[in-house]
C-alpha cells in the first residue's frame, strides 16, 4: 500500500474520531496534527491504537508530538515499515 492510500485511510479515521467535527476532505495531510486541532491528547491515543491495529506499526506517543507530526509523515513511516 502506498503512502497516498495510507493518507486517505488516516484522514478517514481522523474524521471518524472527530465525531463529525472534521471532514476527511478538509484535513491537510501536511498540517501539524496538534496545531491544526486534528487530534487532542485523548484522540491521539485512540488514533495511535488504530494505526497499530490497522497497519501493525507501533508509534510512540512522544513520536507523534516530535517526529511524526503530520499525516504525510505518519503515512511514509507506515509505508516504509510494511
């Protein structure tokens, strides 16, 4: 699975986690997850658990804040880890 396809799946999941506050098409894959308000501390934990369950890739909480701060970065990491 390519990074672009992974980004689409990540956007869809963020939209679902937001309970109607976000639309998948409105999410900027290059936008900082916390700065753009795509996740908060609780939804971030749920998002990371979903990533691990869906793709078999574990991302540390701290890495979401410091290293994989955008959906593009997360998707590249998942694609490279697969």
